[in-house]
């Protein structure tokens, strides 16, 4: 027995590991020892069994107290479980990174189990097994980076063994009932990345001026704007350091940006240093973050140097939020070193975290290293007319089916910028939307003000401030809650939204009437009846909830409503 609710037992060569909710057996084990792990990350503590097999190989098994799943340290377990019965379905989910080129973040395909197996491997990142005969279900998560995926195999033979190969990365197995796979999946990721509260952040790169304006005076203007609007963090992107990457360009194919003095602060732009800005921000209740590009050349040969830079950013610049960009991790060795780097950053203090950029290929993706920080999802710009509010909402809606929305940063832009870049009469152009609608569409994630905030008009600010004030009153609950998408997938014309629950009880609805002609929107809920109070909206809204259906009436299109449930 170990832990509060967890157990392990080695009987001859059979190891049994589990908690009060499940048990799982593993064979060919010769020895095992357990420990309680307090990770240098945002993961909740878990119980680990380190075991040795008959062939001399070693493997670890991780169990949390209160969820029915186990994480295996690599893909060396030959049989994850066996399927009994003829009626299983398998759903394979791919989570797509490289979002500069991809705008479909999640893809799901269903396979029907036939003749005791599959002829070919099923490729994906997350797999749901459901049996309509018994209502049993299992989930399998392949915690791989974006350059590889899991290959699920069920050979056509009588023992119906389920196997997964994924180049040596951890594999998670969970046990639940049919219809509960998505909820268990989200619960697992809330355990591995326990978000303390949702935060707002600004980053000036979104207005496409690069580092051209980055200097002390400009950042003071951003801090003042953050205080005025109610934004928590001002993140200084590329340009705070000596070796900027765009203006002027000093890097080449040999990576000259990563020379020894590259990550000293730029004295010309910041003659008084970074810390005075951090102190000014602190007086206004605002925090400061920095952008950083780890040197991944030659398998992170400058890892110790970059760790020292992060330590300096924490101690001497007061940075508490680090955006990691421009790196490549395209092998297991690369990935292990980068995770070591992430652990170092998180070891600097309980108040520091990272944002991992998945906009390019060859990074950690949504699953590998998931216990560290948040995910910067996408670059979308008004200058190139590829930023549309309904697409941002669609991407959050889609991926939140499988992962907690609190793991992500999704962006809102300045809708009045570059209006002439959009087709005349385009109903989905950002300028057609209220500023608080744009915030509402991402407020179940960590909203990213992808803009130079000091140039946001007073009218747009006035639309934002009241909603942000209400949101801050509820963001701690939102960060810990289970959030599931409801309604139609956002398309620009849909009725869509999210259902929020905590400990199985209803907490909130966030509903959207997109640019459609129907005043009435209906949403199927996982609760039969609830009292509802509109906390904030940009429209007149009435709402009833009866027999598991929420019926909302919005006074205008492009409307949202943030609703408390009791």
C-alpha cells in the first residue's frame, strides 16, 4: 500500500498498480519500489512505481489519487489491454501543431473493430475505445512531440491485444464508461497541469511591427495601457535583447543570434535596464514577461548557458512569464534536453511559468511536456487578413473537447487595424465585432492581447473593461473547472458555446450567437434543469433551461452571454 488511495503489489512476477478507482496488472516484473513525486512543474503530486523486468529493462508507472488512469514511462509495454467482445469502436484523435500552416487543430476519425483486429496501424495522439454492449471504455494517450505520433496496433488474432508504439514516449491508459472518454481525458490534463488561475497577457508582435518600437518608452506605454484595461502581464517580445532577430537582422544559418552576449538587455533601447520597468509594473498590479529563443543547434549544446540566461531573467529582470520560441526538438534526445530546460525554469520559483509556441514544426506539441506552462497556439494577423474571430473561437472550441482550455493562450486582436486588408463586405472581418465579444471568445483560455495595447481606441477599451472586471471575479473557478464545448462548431453563422462544471455541478454557460438571423438559439446540456443569471453580455438576453435544453434569445447577432448557473 502506498499513498492515500493508491496501491501496488508485486506477486511473483505480476505487478498490480492502481488506486481506489482501478487496478492494472503488468507481467514479467522482478522488482518494484514506490515513491511520492512532487514535480518541478505544474503537475499535481503523483505516486510512481519504478520496476525492473525480467529482461533487465526498467519502466515507471505513475498514478494519481483520484483519477482512474496510469501513465507508463515509455512505450515498452507490449500489451496495454485486451478487448473482449465484437462491438468496439475506436476513435483516433490527431492534435495538429505547426499552426502557421494549419487551421484545423483537432481531427477525429472513428474505426469499427472488425474480425478481432485491424490490418493496419491506427495513427493518432489520443485514442478512445468504447463498447456499446457493456458500456465499458478506455482511453490511450500518446505523449509525443509533434514530429511523431502514436501507432496503435490490434493484430488480427484471438487474444485481441492492444499495443502502442511512439518512439519511446510515455503512454497513458484510462478506464471509464462509454460517453466519459473526453471528460476523463480533460481531467488527466488538469492533473498534469494544475492551472492556478487564468491570466491575461499582452504581446506587441500581433500588430506586425516586429521589434521596431520596442524600447523603454514604448513598454511604459504598454504597462500604462495594461493598467487601464485590466491586463495582468505585459510580455516584451523580440527586441529587448542585444541580438534582435528582425530589425536589424543579425542571425544567419550559423545561428549568430545565440552568441554569448545575445541575451544581455539592449542598452540603447533600455538604458535603465528591465528591472525598473518590472518595478513600475508591479506598482500598478501588472507583471512583466520576456520572449526567449533557446539555442537548439547541435542538440542544445548551449543548454547550461541558456539556463543561466533564464536565471538572470528571473533574478535580475523580474520576468515571471517566458515565451519560448524558434527552437527545434526533433529527436528523443532533443526533447529530453528541452524538458530538462523547462524543469529548470520552473524550479526558479513558484511564480514563474512558460508559454510554449506550437506555430512551427519540430516542437513539443500539446502532449509532450504537458506539465509545463501554457501553449501559445497561433499567429494570426489583421495585416495579412488571416485573423477572423470565428476561426479563433472554432479552434478553442475544437481542442477544448479533449484538453482543458486553461492550457492555452488564444488571441484577440485590435479589430480596427488594417481594415482595408479585408474584402469589402466580409461579414466575418474583425471590425464587425464588439471588443468584448472578441475577449469573450477566448476568455475560457488565457486571453492574449495580440496587439500594441496603447493604440487601442478609447471606445474599444470601454467595451472591454466591464467584462474583464466580471471575468476576474470568476477566473479562479474557471481555471479549475471542467469546460466542454456545446452547440454547433463555430462557423461564423453558428449558435455555439461552452458548458462549465465543477465537481460534477453546473457552474457557468458561455453562449454565442454568431452572425446569423435567428434570435433563438438552443443548446443541449448535460444537466436537466438549472437557474441561470446573466453575468455579462453585449446584448439583451433571456434564457431558460428545461429538460436538458438551454433556450437563449439574443437581441442581435454577434452576441455572447456569460451566465452563472445554480
